[in-house]
C-alpha cells in the first residue's frame, strides 16, 4: 500500500510525521506522495483541509486519516501517543472506509474566462472587500430572495461544526447528503428581505447566486481565500464526489461534537 503524510509543519508534527513514515516503511508500506492509497494528516483540522486539497483530484483512489497534535479535531481522531498502535492497524488491518458528502461550487464569469469548479470539505464563503454583497438568490432555478449583507456561507455536513456553527447554523450529521446555507449579517429593511434562518438543501437542489451590483468577490473554499472579478454566478450543490475516511475503530460523530463543544476533556498530549 502506498501512503503519504502531510504535516502542519511545526516541530512536533514534523517529528511525528518522521516517526510514522519510518515505522510504516519498516512494515513494507511504500511512501509515495504522487499516488497514495492513504493520506495521513498530522496537525489540526486545518492541516486535514490542506491534505484534502492536495489530493482532491484523486478522491476515488485515496482515503484519509487524521492524527492531531493539538486539540481533538473533527477530522483528526488519533492522538500522537497512539502512533505505534495506529501504525500496526495500518500495516495489519484492512481498513474500513466511511464516506462523507462534499460541496461542489461552480463559479461562472461574464467575460471569456472559463468557469471554475471546486470541491469543499468544510464550506465556501462569499464576501466582498468593501461594503455588502447583493445577490439574486435562486433555488432550483426559482427566484427565492434578494440578499444584501456581509456574505453567505454554504457548508457541508462535516463543515457544519466549523464556520457554519459560528453563524448560527445547525449541526448536520454527515450521513445526510445535504448542504447548509447561512447568512452573514443580512440587511433587512423594506427593500431587502431575506429568510434569516439557515436553509438545508438536499442532493440535486442547486443554490445559485447572481450578483446584482458589483461583481468582484472574496470567495473562500475551506482554508483558501481568493478574490474573483467579473463573476456572473456562483452555484452550489451536493457534489457527486465523496471523501473517504479510514476507520479502525468507531468514533461516532455525536461523540466528537460532545467532546469538542460540550464536555471539558483533559488534554491527552
Ligand atoms: P483556523 O482559523 O485555524 O480555523 C478556525 C478553527 O476551525 C480552528 O480551531 C480549526 O481547527 C477549526 N475547524 C476547521 N474545520 C473544522 C470542522 N470541520 N469542525 C469544527 N472545527 C473546525 O483556520 P484553518 O485551520 O485553516 O481552518 C479553516 C476553517 O476555519 C474554515 O474552513 C472555516 O470553517 C473556519 N473558520 C471559522 C470561522 C469562525 O468560526 N468564525 C471564521 C473563519 C474560518 P484546528 O485548530 O484543529 O485547525
Ligand atoms: Mn487551524
């Protein structure tokens, strides 16, 4: 089996990466960052987002695993002091895979520029540098509302515990194939009126934003933020691709939510 390891880059994560790499090679696994069957992320959820981004074009053949070197993460469930145990699992046990839904975003432009299609593991957020965004919002091709405000966040179920949660969105179990739309400070008056509450859209329902005033935006896909000009529309829906997580033991989603947000847990490392 081919594997690769993506480290957060701090000394501690790099040390764990080096240790795991050596152990796995000793077990006859092949370190190959071009075509890995298994991608191990060492760091935090942010590191996992980066590992996902690097292999987003190989989701069919790649499975992911996260080791955390800070606090418990949503994508990182192994602690750094379980490395030996984990390495033996990887080398000896055929892995069980759990799949989570992803968000597909298509940005189309008014000029010659080709449209771009991206997949997000957490979410996309659409904002502007100055002032507010104004969009005609369509759901399944029908006008829904005219949105004016700081921006919008469209998240996956596994991303629902990230930015979405801070915006008052609900937490969605990743077995549900859905996306969630949350508002970022909408302006509501006699001219502009928005629904106000988060919306949850099932598979195949498209959420389309058409700019009504300026057409330059700051669009973030997970941890990567870029600015785009001449935007004609931004379309979001549940992607046909899914991300595969390696599981050697159960760690139910609601337990992660509890341990991250409700129960005070002692740091294990
Ligand atoms: P960051 O600023 O370090 O991330 C903010 C926090 O979100 C970190 O504690 C990160 O965990 C955590 N996080 C990431 N994915 C999560 C998930 N699926 N569920 C729960 N928490 C999650 O930046 P980053 O590490 O590069 O992560 C980018 C993410 O930050 C974005 O995708 C967005 O969701 C989130 N974000 C949140 C806010 C907010 O809550 N107001 C604002 C902007 C961005 P680690 O410390 O383990 O990395
Ligand atoms: Mn981070």
